[in-house]
C-alpha cells in the first residue's frame, strides 16, 4: 500500500493525509470526498482519487474504510438511493443526526443490492456496514429489508409531531433508539443464532403486554428448520396461548425463506 500513500501525498495536502491516518474513514460521493471534517470537491482531484482506487482495487484491503472496494463504479448507485427514497429521507433528515442518516443510506444500499440479486456486492456492502456501524448497522438493514422501516418507523414521525408539538424530534429519536435496542414485534434469525436464543427472544416478547403478534424472519433452510423446532417445543409448553401463520417463499437468489407470525391468544406469565 505504500504506492497508494505516495499517490495521495502527490496531490493531497499533508493535513488531509494526517486526517486519513487519524480517522481511517473516507466518505465518497459523486461530487465530493469527505475526510474527517475536511472536504475535497475539486473535479480534477476527484478524478485522480477515483483513478487511484481503480488502480488499487485488487488489494485485499484499503488503509481506510470506504463503502466498498469497488466504490469507484458503485458510488453513483449509492447516491441514487437518496433519489428513490427522497420523501422518506427528507423526513428522516429533519429528525435524526447525520450519523444515523449515513447508516440508513448505507443500509438501503445493501437492501438495493440484495433486491438486484447482486450477491457479491450485497455481501461486501453488508460487511462494510457492520464494520462502520457495529452496534446498529445490521439492525437498520434488517428493519429496512423486512419492510418495518417504511411501514412503522417513518410513519412514527407524523405520529410524534401530532402528539408532541414542542419536542417531537426528541420523542422520535427516543422511539428510534428504543427500536434499535429492542424491536418487540420482530425477530431476525441468522446463522449464528441458536435455538435456545430464538426461544428466549420469543418468550421475552410473548410476556410483553399489548403485543398482538410477533414476526420471525428466517432466510436459509437451516434457519427455517431452527424456527420450526423452537415453535414445535413452544406449542407443547404453551398450548392454546398462540396461533401460527407460516409464510414460506423463495428469495430472488433461490434461498428458502420464512416469515412466521405468532398471534397472541392468551396472556403469558
């Protein structure tokens, strides 16, 4: 990577090189590059920068974080997410911090890659999302991918405005942070989640008051089978206290998937 640093030093001021070393993160858009609190928007410099990325794209890793190793060809699509979701993003920008918006934009980009069935791009973007936002990146993606973001979170902005005339932004941010910490009506089953953990999360939600249903989202036959075993066990233990709706489908990439809905019939103790 020495050659890459030599290249950067050839056209970036020393102050930018220091910021890159300190921050290890570069945010790239089609019209500017942001390094820490510094911005590059000179067209000639931008062109040189993207050429540098192209020259070093085969390297195993960059000496800083970017959205994707092939960002020089991908950043335009990333920007298009904000065009496609202009109205909802406009509302979110009025109510969330810039860091939250960046995370949401990147998660939407991952979602777009999955929808286009671009497996390699989706995988790489998801890994970078988790690296950039380890405590919430995957959670935000799950909410978007399952439809909860548009169906629940964005409408809550209007609800907060109607209920809290003076501090609606603060109330919405509290709601959003609570959702990221614990989402009561949904469980997302991944490969690293075992049956015991799934059962624990289900029971935690079943004990909550005024929760009419729980949706369990699983992708991949192994994860679907884990949920089946847990539900079979719960049916024996909690007879008559809930009903099940089992929705099966196949993803665009050909993977088995399931959205299992648990409807609460009787209160749990």
